[in-house]
């Protein structure tokens, strides 16, 4: 298949591109490099430096495609709160524009990267897909709205629309600037020998999923007939931030004790965990153990920051 990956120069997108190439697909990456890196895109993928909000300037370079995997987004929750218009433009209008572009390219399938942020702080964990709809941020709200456009296009029969709601993704190539996940922030600090801070008591839990597993989810059953689905992509496992810190500190040969704790950040959710039964019924399971995923991630940061 010929697959367009928006945001393919970013953290998750670049892993999706590798997985697609590994499965023998042809890949076209569209990314404006606002947060991604040209070097993340393998040489065997076609690369177009373009913005999802100006598809008219690049669509003709693609001509035809079979599927689009849409990951390009404004990913920062604080930016979405400061600049809600920017967020809605990129994350809602950008998704609408990509649905239309996919249709014009002849795509039969569209996959959206949505987020656990569509659930907000709901205590009924693990959260199943029907619990969504009370987001705490404009980012979560705009992802939630974007999902409706994908499901609408699916119902209209324009293309098969699948929504993947991602838990906390970690792994190599995650950026620590801005909205870096806690794994990337810890791994970078440890590889640089810099001080580390935990916000709150460290007992808050997250559903951490390795980026390689997420990339497999985006390629799972691509091109197969069937209805479009809305699915959680996580591990259904609660891991404390403190446990992540302890594993990474161990990998770095550093004592995990005596770490500085600061006040919890406003708006941080205490516990987050996604139910994965629907993804399992689809046949998808995340299989990378936390320890192995953290080792891969730490090695990546160590390679970037050799001491
Ligand atoms: N990282 C996570 O834990 C996580 C969790 C849930 C959902 N997601 C979603 O997964 C997707 C990928 O996230 P990521 O963590 O890889 O972020 P990322 O910032 O590394 O990747 C996003 C990519 O999109 C590109 N981009 C941004 N705006 C663009 C535009 N207007 N036109 C073209 N390209 C543009 C950026 O340059 C970047 O390469 C996003 O949709 C994000 O909301 C991520």
C-alpha cells in the first residue's frame, strides 16, 4: 500500500514510518518540521515539507495514496490553554483538511492519533472507550472533536476511519522540550548527569506504552476490510512515576534515593489507565515489557549524550 503519514518526522510518526516500511508499504511523510526532525525520516520514505493547513501546496506531489495515518498535531497541553485558536486550527481544522485530502488522494482508510486526554480526570479506571468526553484541556477537547469528524467520514462511507486513543507513549526520539513525557525527561537528565525533579509524591500512576507497540497498532490490519473503530491503545497497567524513576536510575547506575520532589502541577491527573479489551478483540496487544522499553529509551538518550 501507499501510505501518507502526517507528522512522520515526529516522535511517534517516525516509528510508524519504520513499521510501515518494515511491512513492505510505500510511505510518504508530510511534516512541517515545527517539532519533528528531518533526520527522523528514513531515506526510503518520500518526504514532503508541508503544512497540514495548506495541502493545496503539496497534494499534487503525492498524486494517489491508499491510506493516511494522521499524527501531525499541536501536542502541548499548556500551549492549547494559552492559544486555544492555534490548537483548534491545527488539531480540528487540520484533521478536517486531512480527511478531505485523503479523499482527494483516493485513500480508502484514515487513522487518527487521538489521546487519553479525551477522558479528563475520570475515576472509573481502567477507562473504556465509552467514558470519553470530559476533557480537562483544549488539547483534549480538540482531539475529541477531531474524532467526530473521522467517525462521520466513516459513517458517510467516504473512507474507513479508525481512531486510536493513545495512553502515555514513551521511547527513543521523544523530545524533552515542551511537552516531553516523564520518561524522556528522566532519561535525558540521567544521561546528562543533571538533577531530576519529581512533581508530587511520585505515587501518581500512568499507563505507559512503548512507542514500538504504538507504531504496530497504527499498522495493524491496515488495508483489511471491516468497520472503522475507536480504540484505546495502552497496556491497562498502572505504573507509578517513582517506579519509572527507579528503573531508569538503576540503568544509569545512579542511586534512586534523595531525589527532589516539588509540588504537584496544577491540572495533573492522579491516575490514568486505559481499558484495552476492545483493542484485544481487534487482535492488538502491546507486548513490550516496561523494563525492555525503558532500556531502549535510556540507551537512545545515552547515545545522544555520551559522557
Ligand atoms: N506522545 C504521546 O504520549 C501521545 C499521547 C497521545 C496522543 N499523541 C498524539 O500522537 C501524535 C504524535 O505525537 P508525538 O508525541 O509524536 O508528537 P511530535 O511533536 O513528535 O509529532 C508531531 C509532528 O507533527 C508535526 N506537525 C505539527 N504541526 C504540523 C502542521 N501544522 N503541519 C505539518 N506537520 C505538523 C511536527 O513537526 C511533528 O513532527 C499527535 O497527534 C499527538 O497528539 C501523543
